[in-house]
């Protein structure tokens, strides 16, 4: 499942990691250059102080004792110097038996480089060529970088830890912000569930601007679908009603030619047309004017439906025995289920002697059973009823077009339909199961 929150969280995390990584690299490089330049500047100042203390005596160069700070007297102290001319060299006591090995430099020439030092040290060496008291000399001054590197490592570790903590805090804040932002859509989800239950006709458009175009389009499509279904069902009912007049005229004309075999066949055709029209009018009455997609509540719909059949079959209407769990609501289209149940009851009422049993249950599937105490069907007719591809109106006379429509609806919902003899009543038993795995639990 695609999660916008997860995608945004990953995008922010990678963006922050990339940005902080670049900042860490740039910061590390800047700190490296800054510390190197700072130490080089200090070494240059030390070199100037040592150069000022250089004196020429018999036998070559010498340094005034007062110019030497104690750090140059301690072995491997991390601060070193080496002064030499072509004839003699002077080195700090701190070097002990280590040699810096600087190259001879011409007057005015300066160099800066890093080199391994004594006792595992890493030295930054500054060297320059000078001319003093008629002598060409080279002076090299060095300092151990390890203490600076140690503190720099601690600083970088602290920055990395702070960065990670900051990243987690930002991700947590982002999650809270997104949750609060998406919480606005909870109302929209509740409205969609109410729409599914038939408690409202459209979604409210007081939503964030990013979602509003989708809601507006959804409402437009919902309204268009509702109008299209209503027009289709009303048109079928209107057409059937409009044909009743011309059909009555056909009856009258045919009646004047009683005894004519051809006119008798025409009358049979007209009666079949009349039955089809009555069926369409009945479907239009069953469908009503409810919004498309409304949930099917069988316990609420059945009393109205049974009252309708009592009026349609006045005088010979059977007794209805109903078993239905109270408060049951199913995520099935109301009009489809009313058409299915209406056709089954219509067929049962046609053939029942005095009783029709209706059983409804729902667990992981919607189960509907309709039985009557009529003559039922033979074994051969049952085989034809269950054959796939055989139209039911052609298979069994009297159990025809209505059952064909029921089977088409069952196949549309991916369910199963089974015909057999009713156990106690003895007539036809129709058992239907429709899967409910698409049900979104509240």
C-alpha cells in the first residue's frame, strides 16, 4: 500500500541526511584549513622569534638562551626547531634523536608540509630561507597536530550525534504535523461511510484545497451516476407504461377476430409483451428513488417489499415466513439486492400454495434462501437450471426471465446460486451466496 506519510518521511530523511552530510564535509574541510592556517601562522611567529635570537659567533651560528622557551627543551614535547647553514646546524633539545630533514631553502623561499614525527606524532613543518649577518640560513619550525586532531574528532563526533538527534526530532515533528494535517481527512472518510450507508447524497466540500478538486470530481461523478441510473430505470418504467395503451388496442383488434389461428398467436405474443411490461413496471417500483451505492439493510427493506407483493397478489398472496438478523447492513447495492430479492419473491409467489420462507444470514458471505410450497421442478429441470450458459426462461417454463436476471446479478457479484427442492415446503428452493471480502470494517 502506498503511504504518503511514509514517502514524505523517507524524502525528508534522505534530504536531511544529504544536506547534513554535505555540511559535515564542508565543515570538516573548513576546520582543517582553519586549524592548519592558524598553526602555520603561529609557527611563522615562532620562527621570527627564533630568527631574532640568532647570533653569529666564532665557529658559526648560536641562539641566545633567553629566546628558548621551555617547550623546546622537553624531549618529544611536540614543538621543534632546526636551524642550519652550510657549515653548522642547531636543533631543539625536544627533537632528541629525531631529524626534521628540511631541504635547504633560498633566501625568501618558504614551505609548509606535514610529516610523521617522533613518538607517533604528526607534524606540521614550516620552513623558510633567510639571510642574516651575511649568512644564508634555513630555519624549520614544527608542531604536533595530534592534540588539535583529537579535539577536532571530538567536535565532529559531537556534531554528528547532534545531527542524528536533530534528524530524529525533525522526523518526529514531521510525523506529528502530517498526522494533524491528515486528521482533517477523517471527517471525509466518515462522510464516505455515511454515503455508503445511504445517509447522505454527496461529500462535503469543506476540505483542504489540495483534496477539494478530487472531492468535487467525485461528487460530480456520483451525481452523474445517480442521474444515469434513475433515467435508465425511469425510462424502462415509462416505456412499459406507455406501451400499455397500444397493447390494449391490439387486444381489442385481436378479440374481434376470435377463432383465427394467426390472430391467436398474435394474442399470445401480445400477452408475453404485457408480462414483460408488468415486470419492468414492477422493477421500477422496487428500485424507488434511493441514491446509488446505498447499503442494503434487509430487515428494513423486507417489510415494504412484502407489503408490495401482498398488494400485487391480493387474494392469493402466500404467508411469508422471515428469518433475518436485526440491524444487519451489508455493503451491497440496495437496488441490485431489491431487484434480486424481488424477482425471487415474485417467482415464489407465482407458484406458492400458501407459504414462502425467506432466510437471510451474514458472516463472511451474504446468504439468501427463498423457498415456496409450490409444485417445484423436476430433476431434469433442476439440471437445466444449474447449467451455465442456458437461459433460465428457456430452461423451465414459469421459472424464467426473473431467475435469469437473478443469476446475472449473482455472477456480477462473484457469488453462487443453487436450485433444489425445498426440504419442508416441497417447492423450489433458491440459495444464494455473495462474498463480502470487500467489506471495509468500521
